[in-house]
C-alpha cells in the first residue's frame, strides 16, 4: 500500500442515468435532459439541447459572440451574460442571464418557459426529476500554513448550505505518473478521469462549486495542489489515488483518513464521511477492502472532513481492465456521489 503526501488545493454517462429535468411541449413526448447545472439555485440547460425539443434551430455567431435563433418572427439574438433577448429592434428582459458552463451556452428554467416558449409559439413544460441543493459563493486563500491553520480552527456554520463547496485532488500529473500498470496505463490518467466524472456529477446534481487541483495532465506544485482546498467555502475534501502490489491477486478500494480524526467533532468528521462512501460503494457492488486511519496520510489535524480514496490496484489484471472502462468509472463516480449525498443528509439532520 502506498501513501503520498497530497493536499487538494473544478456528464452524462452512457450507462448511469443522471436525469435532472424533463421538458416537453403540449402534444409531444417528454424529453429527459441530464446535462443540467445549478448556479445560485437556478437550473441551466444547454440551449442547443432545448432548441431540438421546441422545434427551433440556431447557431453560435463567433464573430458577434451571440447566439442566433431562427423563429417565425425573424432572428432572436441572445448574448451571454446579457439581461435581454433581442428580436429585430425590440429588446425583451430575461430574468436569469444566459451563462457559459463547460463550453456550452446555457439558459435557465424561466427562459425556457417564458421567452423560448413564446419564440416556439407553444407552452413548454419544465419539471425537475430530483430535488436540488442550494449553491454558495466562491472565495480563496493561499498557502500551506493557512491550510493547517484552517484545519485546526475551522468551525461549522449554523447557517447557509450544508455543503458550500467540495475540493477534489486527482493525484499526480505530468512527469509524475504515479504507479504504472504493466500495459503502461498509469495512476495520473485514472485519477483525472474519475475526478472529472465526479466533479461534473457533483456540479450537476448538488449545484455546488467543485474545485479540482488540476484540469489536465501536467505537473503541479504542492502549493498549486493546495489551492483548491484552501478556499474558504470548501467543506469536503476528496483525494483520488490508485496503487499496486507485489501480488497480482490483491484488489479493491481502500479509504484512508487521518490518524487523529477530528477530536472536536468526531461524529461528523472524516471517518463518518469515509464510512458513507464505503457503504455507497458496497451498495454499488464495488469491492471495498476497508476504511483505515493512517499516520502516513499527511493531511494535518483538524475538522475538515477529508478522505483519500485508493480506487484500485493497477497490478491486478482484472481490476485494471475494469478501471480502464468508462462504465466502471461512471459507477465509481456515482457511488462516491451517493456517499457524499448521504453524508450531507446526515449533516442536515443534525441541524434540525
């Protein structure tokens, strides 16, 4: 088993349905849209996905930096971050400004049911398939000393969202490959792929900011790795790693927490979070070896719930084959999400 000094400083999947909203027009079959994000309590859906449902067409004008929608009334022009929709020389106010998220222009529920319905000439029905969580704002702090100071002195807020933001650290990157499988597949690629799936799922389903220590395959310093976790709004910290063994028979997921887990609030700390993650993984029929406390997991002492996931052994041929599969990574990300969601439910109950 290999432990690394790491501190975590931002999908739809083919087999796991992350359904978020249902949209339809009168007389048509309802369409389920899963690529939905929440910001400040508002649901945003990619405009191009909606246009297909309401029988309209449009395109992005890269010169004017506007989105043009063809309608019976002429071209409707939408500008990112603008509070108005323009049709000809007329301007119509928009309640929620359109925003770019993950490279796609997205519009809100109110825009779909109001402006877009008028452009289509028919009512548009919009329904959430799942409850959503409120969103908080983003702030940032820097420095390793600030992190340990925060770990020691962080106090649970009695107001606001239960979880304001989540930090994720996909281990290694760039020249630091981490452990390497016999076929060349390595830890840095695996952890980033799983982190990307998990981060997107958390943003879509919980609607909270998710800070990822790296956005690609490149080297980052320890300070850069810490940057995301140092943000004041981060309430959970997930580190992703993989490992190898001299025996090709060893396989499974290990969950690691600090050796001295939150003495000030042990009932809501890392060990409880880890247990919820473990239970969710087992429910998803993933092989979990156990939850362990480790003095080698150098995350300092404090009350920030933190779990390091060793998500599998690249030295086991069967597990390696699974870890490389998109479907398995989706299932893994979904189980981590489920565990976090169950932990959030526990936090919410303690506030009542």
